[in-house]
C-alpha cells in the first residue's frame, strides 16, 4: 500500500452506522422510552433537565447524557406515538426538557 493510500485510509471517517465496542446502542427500541412512558402515566406535565429526569425516574441504567441523546434523536417521533410530547427549552443556564401528556 502506498503512503498516500495509507493516509487516506486512516483519515476515512467512521461510518455513522458502525457499532463501536463499549458504547450503548441508541435506537428507537431502547428501553428508556418505555421507562419515560411509565413515568408519565400519572403526570400531565414534567419540566426539568436530563439529570432531573433520570433522577426522578430512579433510573440508574441510563445516564443523563444518554437520556438527552435519545430524546433529541428519537423522542419526538417515538414518544408522540404513545401520546407524550417532548419539547426542548434552552435558557442561559440550563437545557430543559418538557414532557406533556
């Protein structure tokens, strides 16, 4: 392999669908969405940060970062099917998530 081919191969971006070892697989089938639906079953509205959501749900299996990523990527479509709307509100100090039934 020539040097320039080797450099091109090393600089080739990682495919978006490639599964990386050690990282959770984030799909719309993630169990987190069922936890959110169960959490919202007795509430009409909830407002807080991703950390607040994970804490209020007593969910130790999902980090706040993962929860935010899942809600941003799949939340609006996935939860809307189940009757829960998701809205993101950004203030100067916090990034808030609003869940409504």
